[in-house]
C-alpha cells in the first residue's frame, strides 16, 4: 500500500514472465494472481 492507503494494481499480459520485488524495509507485501482458467504451466518458487 502506498502512503495514501491505496492498493497498486499491475496488469501483466498473458504468457509474459514477471516478478514482484518488495523493497520496503518495514512493510509486508501481498500479491494476488488471478486467472480465468487453470494455470498448468506454473512453476512454484521458494520464498526467501
């Protein structure tokens, strides 16, 4: 969330690799990824 209390929405086109990096030192980040069909080609990655 930004200081104004709004949530940032980033739309990524289908089949485009992407990553989100939280650079905040004091705020947690939450990412929700939505799809309109089952995602078969997803590779789970461990969180550091």
